[in-house]
C-alpha cells in the first residue's frame, strides 16, 4: 500500500498493537508535563486512546469522555 492510497480499514485495535515507539515517545514527553488539578485538556484524535487516558490519569479528577 502506498502512502497516498486511501485507508478504509483502519482499526484502533490493530493500531495499538504496532504503536510501541509512539507510546514510548508519549510516555517520555509526559514526564515534562506540569498539570494542575484545575487544568483541562481536550484531545481530539484518531488513535486508540492511549494518550488521552494517560493524560487523564495524571490528575485526581481526570476523566475521558468517549463518543
């Protein structure tokens, strides 16, 4: 499949299985975040939710809303 081909069979589950490098980079970058309990983060993405859940876990009132 060429990079310019349309992706019609994207799967969050499959993406999670091959995203080890991305997760390592995210985990490393999150160590530099300084979130306070009053901060809000809006993550609008197309991944498997790893980053969203990881950021939510940083604070005592962190939560993830899925639609």
